[in-house]
C-alpha cells in the first residue's frame, strides 16, 4: 500500500496541528526525561510530506545532567504523547532532532538546532 503525496501532506498537517504548543521531550536510554523544549503555535510548516518545526534553534530546559540523550518524544499541549522514538544527533548526523550536545552537564546550555519529521 502506498499513500499519495496529498494524503501524506494531509496526515502531516494533522500531526502539526495536534502538536501546537506541545513539547519536545529529550530522553535517556531508559526513558528518563533529560530535557524539554516548548514548541511554537503554529509549531511548523508542512512541505513535501515533511514537517519542519519553527522557531529553532531553541534552548532546552535541562532536568537531568550527566545522562546521554538517546531519543526524543513529542507531546501534545494536553500532556498526551504523540510520538516516541525520534532520532537525536549532532549536526551532520541526519537525525530528526539536532542537538548541540548529547550529554548535558551541570551549567550547560543545551540548544536544539532543528526538528524535522518526514512521512516516508
């Protein structure tokens, strides 16, 4: 089964709308919450079956230091998880979430450069 480009764009637009004013949650390997980032409203734009989140780079609120960030999750403003298992990495890694560092330490500023979702 394959979806048309229009159907993919419509689905991604729905995801975008549900994530307005939500949060990006940066998680350790055991699912522990390392940092959070507030999403904008509207949170991004949809083009070519991709959702590119707006307002980036953004600073993350670090909640746990010394733990490596292993994945990311998106949460709606209603505190309901929308999706989990998003890839994280440094610039040039091709990850969905691009970070300034993967293991924040005490006193660090953690920057999220970009966040992009693509419907394959």
